[in-house]
């Protein structure tokens, strides 16, 4: 019996993991500069949390959620996204007490049952931030700035930030009516899902992936024309803050975002050149969500992006990412006495955080030197019979060939030489 990995998932192999470490480390560094703190939530939640927050008619809930019943008959789901769990935790842990504004970030796997393709997986890894507690348009811009600075800071150039406002429940009603009048004549031509959406959530038709529906929706009225005064003002102010932050954007009135809870600002960062799945990240304001799932009426704004598409984009622009680290020193011993002497020191050297390799299964000096060269180590530390007598070892710079004898006592001298690259 040979096992294979589930469709739509992937292994991050050792050659790849340093790249992941790098993009994750850069994300942490940046968001922490904006005062965001990490929150970790479980990878499964009550299924109802996602139904309530994303909307029962959303694709994510209807078609893409990994649902399961536990041994006691309770309905759970692997999280398809990170915002609802963060909002659930915010309410449950009474984070609204004390300082109202909470700046949270998360990293972790999400799960959606969808047709796998380049940039689309069934388990994928997201980074995201949530700013909870204020409706000030400055924060919409700040959240966008984090995303933009992260992506451009990694060196990406072919990015496009698209911005829209999806209004508030107040102005959405008028817009929904306008959409219904628009779609009414085409009702029979829409897919069965969209016929259902027509009644309850006509805006979802704009998100439909069926070609005929997309064709019909080509000339729909845009939400921007239906915003009320306060939504128009909010949108204008977000743009002013983005201008102040020198973040370039274009208005795309077609951005609807797939989930029910968005209000006002909605945005996406698009990257051309990685195939059909070209949204690197997306987000927006979700003022209604916390109340919708049982909390107070507390406004919030956030975004999420996927590392898989980000890594594809970095590859597309040939932006170098770290590979497997190379050893600082490769230990070479000849004979069992040398091995006995060197092993305790090897542990001390590694304990100082110096990456040291040792492959005692290679016996000859020649084989060990070859392995050291292949590893691209900076130094070899060689202990032969002569050195055993003196309790010392030869430190050899493998590039220049220069070498020097070091006593093993005190070991601090040798450690300093390696750390400071003395030869
Ligand atoms: P969404 O919540 O659908 O707006 O997703 C936010 C971001 O997560 C997207 O822009 C992608 O970068 C990433 N993403 C969403 N779904 C997937 C998926 N199935 N596979 C890989 N990345 C995804």
C-alpha cells in the first residue's frame, strides 16, 4: 500500500521551508512595527460560526467548507478563513474591555474544498490582520498600508491595489433593488445558484464563477453609485489617507468580496503573471460581523493573503529567497580518538548557535573533505592524529585554503574565531 498526499495539499520540503520562514519572519517584523500582536485560534470551530458570519449562501459555506460531526454529534468545520474565529475569540475573551482598539494578526492554515489549480489549494496558509474597535477611515488605510508595505517590501513590483466601497446595510438595500431590476429579464438564464441568490443576495451573482452568469453581469449598475452620504465620505477619506501614505490604488467598482460581512471599504491586491488565481490578498471593513455573531456593535477592518500565491509572485519576479543554510563549520576527524575528543566540543559549538555539520560515517580524510566542500561550509575543523596529541584542531577556510591551528582549551578562542571569521 502506497499512500499519497490528499489532493489540493502539498508538502513544504526542506529546500522550500527557508523561503517560508523568510516571508513569515518579514510579516511578523512589519506588523509588529504597527503594534499588532499575534492571535492563534484552533483550526476547527463550530460550523455555525462560519455559516452565521460568511452567510449560508456564500460559496465558502455552501460548497467549500470541510464539515464534520464529532463523536457527540456536534457540527464542526475546518476553518475556511481567519476573520470569524478572531472575532469569536475577541467576543469570548472580552477583548473589548479596557482599550477599545485591538490590533491582531494571525498566521496559519485554512481549508476550502475547491477545484485545485495553480495558486488554489484545499489547505493553504494565510497571513492576516484585524483591526477591531474603530470606524475611523484612517484605520482602513493603515490596514491597507500594512499589506502594501509588506508586499512591496519583499521586492514585488507588478502589484495593483484595487479599492471599492460596498456601502453599509442602509445603502446596500437600494443597490440590491437596482441589481434585481437589472437581472430580472435574465432570471431564466442564470445558473440555479444565482436564481436563488437573486431573491436573497443579488450581490452574490457578481461573484459567480459560471461563465454565462458573468456574461450577463457584465453591465450591472455599480454599488458606488448607490452609496449614502456617510459611506461616500468614508470612502473619500480612506482615499485621502492612502494618498498621504503614498500608496497607489485604482478604483474597481466590481470588487464585491465573497463573504457577507463586508461593509464600506473592500480591497484586493492583484498580481498579473501567476495565472487565473491572481488575487494575492484581499480584505475590507466588516462593521457588522461582531454583532452578527453575538457581540456588541463594534466596527473592524482587516485583510488576509495567501503565502502560496505570494511565493509564486516572488518567483515570477525572480526575487531571491534564502535556500537551505550552509554550515559555518564542518567537523572532520581521523580516527576514533579524535572523535572522542571533538564530540563534547561539537556540542558546545552548536550550543552557541553556530551551525556545525559532522558526518562520522565517512572514514577517510578525502571523503570528509569532499563532503565539507559539497556542503559549501565556510570552514572545516580538522582533527587528525597529530592534533589529538596537542588537543588542538586545524581551522581551514574552505574558500581561501588558509588555515590555522587552535587549541581546544579554552574553546572560547576557537568559537570567537569562527564567529568573527578570523581567517
Ligand atoms: P479570500 O478570503 O478568499 O479573499 O482569500 C484571501 C487570500 O487568501 C487570497 O487573496 C489568496 O491569496 C488566499 N487564498 C484564498 N483561497 C485560497 C486557496 N484555495 N488556495 C490558496 N490561496 C488562497
